[in-house]
């Protein structure tokens, strides 16, 4: 008599456990892209100190309901004001230099691929029945 | 779609939404939003050295549905100086949200707006002008524009 076997519970376990690390792998791609964009500063580069680059960071993955989420960002208001625009006292102009959102758009496909590749690698480690 | 009016270009879509906002009079009366923004509502870049209350807007879309449907955002930033004008700026932001509440325009293509995300801007550090008060609203926008739809007209 044939016996039904399944490793679906193991697959589910690996999928759930892999989401967090996979998000971290994807996030690192974005972090690297943002850092490259910030490296030269926002204007001539003469005033770039490396502070913005050193403050690019991420949260830990957090489970919210059925979803796992992670945020990439900075605690520097300076970066926010350049990203969304500000009235500049020295130039007298409205200034805006976007780095974060263009980095996200440019990295989106690579991030998705990296996320998927990590999950796939973890699933490949499950012993076949 | 047979009316090549406002949605015959991306800039046309922006003008359509800007006109809606600037000409809007709230329920209960009072002036239009345009009367509260003497510096105007500019596209992408605010004028240099602007001191009066003004808004800056920008559209961003991705195309879907065989390339005929635009889904994206209208980002609006409202500014005034000095910082004591923060309440005025918040009031203008309230009115803008009212103007686009359940708004849809089908005179040229179809444009409509659903939700939005709104933030009062913090005091930014040097070299930003600390005396500028600001609010940022990002409106969700969906559009079936004429400039794309005309290619599938029978």
C-alpha cells in the first residue's frame, strides 16, 4: 500500500525563516547603491565629509501580520532635505538632488533577483523525500 | 477617447490637476486655493528667491495595462516664510486634500486620485533656510491619458 509523504511543512518552515535574511540581502544592494550616490556629496563635492555615507542604515526585519518588512534609511535630516528639496540660504534657490529614490529604482530588479536567489538557495538545501 | 484636451501630454495632466487645485473653493466659501498661493504652483522647480507662499509639484508614473494606464503620484510641496506661517501652510494642505478628495476628470482621457500621504516638514539644518515652513503631500494618481490612448482608437 502506497504511503503519502510530503515535505510541505519543511518547505513552509524554510520559506518563513528565509524571508528575513533574504530581505537583508536585498537591502544591502540598495544600501550600496545609495552610498555610491552619496559619495560625491550633493554639489561640487568640496563639502563631502562622508557623514551621509556613514549614516545609511537599515532596520532589522520585522514580521507584521503575514508580512516581513525592513526599512533602509538614514537619521540625517540633511539627507532628507536634499532628497525632497529645500530653499537654500546660500544659493538663494530651491535646490534638490535626489539620490535615494533613483537608487531604489535602479536597484529594484537586482534586489528582487537577489531576494529570490536567496530563497531558492535555502529551498535547495531541503533534503528530498 | 476623442477629446485631445488636457491629457494629450504629461505636462497637460499636471496642468489639469494644478487647475483643479488652484481653482478649488472649499465648502462653506472662502477664497480659492490660488488666492492663498501668491507665489503660484510651479512644476518641478520653485522660482529663485521666492518669499511668498507657493507650491511646487511633480508627477511620477509607471505605465501598466499594455502601456495605456499610468499609475503614480503627484508630489506637492507647499512653502511659506517665515516659520510663523506654518498654520497657513497646513490650512492650504487641508484644502488641497479636499480638492482632490474622490476627484475624477473624464473630459479628456480619465484622471482620478485616491489617497495620499502627508507630512509636515521639519526644520532643516544649514544650508536650508530655517524660517521656511513646509508641508509635503504625495497624492496617488491614476490616468488613462489621451496621448497614449489615441493609438488604440478605432
